[in-house]
């Protein structure tokens, strides 16, 4: 097997201080995702879910300074080899379902199926000047079901129609207004802002984060169950973490979370 070129390597997973980081590493090829990359992502998600110390996942990408692209999605050329062993839709769904809070970092623009990776994350920060484009109709494709659901539930049907029915690029300010990204940051300041946000999220109660994320995602999918929400609220109020939070407040210190 030949060694990949330095500018075209599989993604990388790193874990430190409660924060996992997956980095796409094919900048010269607009960080397109190959079948082997999909398998790597799925295995990484399994490892993250199995490690209770991981509270945050940061998904970012190496980009070229002159034409930065977070990702152009699935490599169309891989279609010629037949269906991937791990379907792209399954990977994105697994990202959405992760226990950890997920932060997508758009240092560059995002295209195709990769636009759904952003929607599957809980938070997204972008560099000023990025754009997003969904070219499914230009490629003669009807998009997969869960991706359409995420587009409509996260952005609303009007923005989803603009993306899918025009195949035109949407600029950074429009993405901010639509909630596709929550912040736009000068590219030189993006890494520091992401690190600060990841540290802030990692400092919060893992029990509360887990239950809140589940409830918010269910509500976004239209899975309204008031009793389930009330049960989760009662469970956190009866937890050791809630009691510890009260003690820490009185003692003017940071809580020591146990996740139960």
C-alpha cells in the first residue's frame, strides 16, 4: 500500500482533558471524504461514546490558506467502487446522536454532504468570509431523508428550499442569520475561540449536558414527550451532581462533577 501524500491523509482523532478532536486532513482535495474516512469516523464516534471522560468533540479540518475548504463532502469518485461499507448518512446520523457536545469548526467553506455534518453538530463556529453550497439538484440527486430532516428542523423550510432548490452559495452573514453557524470569527482568532468554548462546555455538568442534548434533539425532530422531559428534569434535580453544584456555589468553588 502506498503512503498517502502529506496533504491527503485520513482523519485524525486526538483526546485530551475531556475534549476529543477529529481533524479532516485532505486540504489539497477540499477535504473530500473517502470510504476509509467514513469507516474511521464511525469507529471514532464509537470510541468517544465509550469514554465517559470525553465531554466535547471538536470537528475541524486542515485547510489551504489561499482557498480554505472545511469539506466538499463524499468523494463522488468512490461511487464507482459500489456502495460504501459505512453509508455517509449513517455516519452523519451517528454524529448527531453522540453523547458528547459537538462543535464544528468552519475555518473554510463547506459544500455537498459535508453541509449536513455541520447541522449534525450541536454548535458551529465559522471564519468570516466562508460560504455554504448544497449542489444536490445540480448533480441530479435527491438528498437522503435524515439530511433533509436536519435541514428543515435546524434552519426552517425557507432556508432549506433556498439551499436545495437553487444550488447557489449562501454567504457567511446569511448563514449566521439562519443559525447555520452561531458565531463568525476572524480566521486568525478562530482557534482560540473554539478552545475557549470547548473548555467552557467541558466544565459543565455532564449529566445535565447529556439529558439536555437528548431533549433538545428530540424536540427538533418533533418528538414531543412532556413526561420524558419532566422525568429528566427530576432526575437531574435528585442527582449527586446537583447537590455538588449547590455546595460549590455556597463554598465559592468549581463543582467536582461525578456524572451521576
